[in-house]
C-alpha cells in the first residue's frame, strides 16, 4: 500500500510539471500570435492633400481609391486616408500639412504642383507621392525622374511639354489661326514654365500670344476684358486647378465670344469647350496607389523612379464645333479618345 501511494505521488508530480510546461509553452506561443493579430487590426494611415475641393476632385480620388483596393487595401479596416483640401487658397497649405504630420501619416499624397511644393518645404522625412506635377525637375521638386532621391516620388503630367502640341492641334483645326489668348495661373511656379514654353511654341508656328496671367476670380474679369479688347482668334487654357474650378464661367465666356480652344483638361470640353488634349489624370491617380503600396511595404521613395503618364486623351466636342461654325478634320476625329456629340 505504501509503495502504491509513493508511486501515485511521483506520477502526480510528473503530471503537474508537464501541465506547467504545456501552459508556459502555450503562453509563449500565444504572445506573438496576439501581437500579429493586433498588428493586422492596426490600419495604415496616409494623407491626401489637394489644391482644390473634394467635390472637384471626386472623379480623380475615386480611381486612386480603386487602385488601393486592387492592391488589397480596405478603408476603415487596414487603411485610413486623411483628406485635406486647400480649396484654391494655397496659403492654407502649411496648416493643413501640419495637421497631417501631427497625425503621423506614413505617406502624404499630393495632387498638383502647389501642394507638392508645399509638402516638400514642410518635411524631408515623411514620404511624398506626387500626382500630376507638370515639371517636377524644372520646378526643383526632384533632381531627375529616374533618380528622384530624398522622400519624393510619383507621377508627372509633363503638361509644359504638351502646350506646344496643343497649339499644333489648334492650327490643324483652324489652319489660318495667328493670334491666341493664353490663360495661365501667375501664382504657380509651374505655370511660368508653361507660359514660356507656349510662347516659344507659338513663335515657331508664327502665332501671336496674348498672355493673361490670373491669380483668382477677379483676375478672370480683367482677362476677359483684355480678350474683348484685343480680339484673339482662340483661347488656350493651361492645366491648373484654378481654371478647373471656374471652368463653367470660362467656357461660357468663350462660347459668347466665339473663341475656339484646345485645353489641358477634359472637364473644360465637357463644360462646352472645343477640344482638350492631355494625359489621363484618372489613370495617373490610379497609378499613384502603386507608389503608396511600395512605400508602405518598405521601399524608399527616392529609389522609386518617377513616371510619365502612360495614356493620353484627345476629347472633341462636336456640339461646340457646330456652334462655332467649325468642321473638325477627320485627321483629328480618328485620333480622338472621346467625341461629345
């Protein structure tokens, strides 16, 4: 009997020790699993800074969000996007950027040159993905497209290089044209480059340019008065969110004054303009998701080459052409990506 009791005590001790080892092992295993679960539940946070308004940019933000979804990001689950909009008042940028940096966003996405320049000035550490910056090298944002360096990468719209092509397209539609009005934003460094390049392209085509630098709505009134006085034969509007914001007013004026034009934004043609030619801004916003994903996965922005747009759009408004008494050449129509009847 004594031997049996002794055996039972030894056996119970062994079982207790084994149980303790099992509990400790399970605890050690559970700790990293709990950490992984907590990490998976913690969403990544990025910022999106725009020059204009949420309503004006909705058709562009949509493709950006779709691009992120295609890469596995679900807003509210594993991704949070903090949106900030300057509403055309660029003096608001420092405060808006300060808010994003205070939130410790992992990436800031910027739409347009003014927002990009403002973020570049504010931080050299937070990664920056730029979208639709016309000339990031010429404006000093990055040293080169292939090796952007620092904390910046993204997409250029190469809009200054396209301004000459828009003049050529205008000459193709109206062979005898010799005098055009040029509407550009004198508050934007990029627009100065675009204005100079357009002047050079016009000189090569033997065209006279009425250069109209505008900073705000009141500046548009003066520009319209100058156009009425000088009587150019056409209107060219450079790529800037200011003109996108006032597109209805600008195109209504152009229709009243019977001014054809080739513009940078498709939205101006949808608002009644004649023709637009430029990169696909929707495509660039979708592609920006690729850069955000690479950075969130650990890539350095400066090691990711900045990209030129992959697709371009030529939009023709036949209704506007009819109102102006113009016939769009077949050579233009066959190249059009969209024709508004």
